[in-house]
């Protein structure tokens, strides 16, 4: 895989040594057992796969190269480059400005842009409407487009099934930048609707079967369907694609459910399912799949708690938190500084969307066992920082430098 020129501040000698050793030992990526960092009284189990993915490294490289090569020019990002506060703060510090917030609310008017400005399209991609606005202004976006190739793969798959007269069902978070972009690219080719979760899929199925009157559809799915969507005909043939960072199991469950609805509704057998349901296969990106599979492998290890590192508005990271917290006490943090002391941690509560402080999060036992992973937009340096912070609370003859030596040989 291509090696990207990512700022050294995001790198970690320890994590690089670990990942390189695991890569050499497991070239086919079939071993999802975690890596043990043994400090004696503290044992940290690192997920087999975590951290920056191809799309994120590509986006960061393009963004920082653009800044370096264009001194004196006004440089804008459509919205957050990736969902990581440190990376976005670094870009802001270098003079880059955001045109929108992560929900698409305008911060700087497009009307204030000129053809001499540079606008970087983030890894999530953007809508066709925004692309047109930029091009009409005379701004050339091609060179500064960091859209992840795995997101573009979903757009291409949507276009392919649209040509065969299927409606596109997007499994994603309606307000997420990527889902808004995918919805835009799909809806230009065919009728498109977003389902956020299984509850949405079940509600949609009731319109597919005629159980619910179509008069209620517009209110129930407000903001989630394309213009001119006709419930009476646009739900007769469908295909499911997804926001690439959703839980793989959730997407599969939704697709299987809607497929079964079609089999029952039209009295079909499996051999004829393509008459009503497109074979979209899995449009989840490789990194999301690997990171989630690695967490399942991680959870096979008995431990006292889990720590997940990443941006609080990162979709892929949030799903890793959900997997972990279903099994054991889990703390979602975006920086080592959130670990206040050996007895207090400030962490993000996914359900109430707020930070909270928990006391006595480290048990009084020997050894303390911690599971750890991070999201696809989280720099490895942050993970190493968390490891160093936690290990500082324990009396151990081993430090991270010793571990670097250990994993490099």
C-alpha cells in the first residue's frame, strides 16, 4: 500500500514498531488477536488494527502539502478535514479556515470566495450542489479533492445499480458529511432514501408492503428522501449501500431484513431475488471492517476496562465504543490529558453527548488489564500518549522506549 507523507507529530515510534511487527507476522491480516504491552502491574492489550486509514493519510498529506506549496494564498476547507480535533486544530493554526461546520451549517459564505482561493474537499467528499458552486466561482477543486476512494466506491456502486432501475437505500447518519455526499451523488441517478438504523428500516418496510399509508411517508422520513420520491413505485426495487464507517453488522442486518421483505412481498425464491433486490455486496471500507473485526478479537481477552481514543464526532470511532461498552466498562477519550489522574478520567458519554468525570476508573488489583483501540482518524501519537500517561501511574521497570526496542527486534 502507498506510503504517505504525514507530519511526524502524528507518528509514534512505539505504534510503528508494533504495527510493523504484526504486519510481518500476519501478512494476510487473518490474526485478530491483540498485542500485549506488558508493564508488569499494568497490561495493555492493543487491537490488531487501529488508527489512520488510507483515506485519512491521503487527506492529511494533500492538506499539509497544499499549505506548504501555496504561501500567501487563502486556503479553505469545506468542513473538518477528518473527525479529529487535533488535526483540525493544526490546520486552523496554519491559517486554513472552515467554510462549514460538520453539520453543513455555513460559517463563511460561498459568495466571499474568489477564483484565486483554494478549497480543499475533505475525506468525506461533498455534494454535487457544493461542487457546482465552487466550479461556478472558478475554483478548481480537482487538485485539492481528498475524498476517500472507498467513499467514491460507494458512489460508483450506487450509480451502477441506479442504471438497473433500483432505488438506493443508504444506511448512514443523515447529518453526517459522508452520508449527505453519498445521498447527493446517488439521488442524481435514481430515487434515494436514508435509513439511520434498523428502526428506520422496519418503518420503511411497512411502506414497501403497503401496511402503512403513503400519506404518512413524507412526515416520517422528512429530510431523508430525494425530491419526487414516489412511495408507490420507488420501493419496488431497491439496493442497500452504506456510509463507509457504519457498523458492518448493522448494515448487513438491515440489508438482510429488507431482502427478506422483498422475498415475502413478491413471493420470490433466492434465485429470483435480483428482480427486486440489488446485490450491492459490502460497501464498508477495508479499514472500518478491519478495525471492527480487531475489536471483536480484542474483546476475547478478559480485562478490567477498555479505552477508545478518537474524535467525539467520529462515526467509526463511536461504533468501536459501542462494541466495547456492550462487554465492559469503556472510556472514550480524545487525548491523554483527559486522564486527570490514576483515579479520575474525563470521558465522552455517547448516549448523552457530553463529557463526564468518572472516579476510581483504575481498579486496585495486580495486574490491571486494559483493552485499547482508536478510530481511523486518530493519530498514533495520541495512542502512545495515552499509553505513557496510564503507565506512569504504575511502578514498573519498563517504559515505552523499552517496548520500542522489544517490538523492533
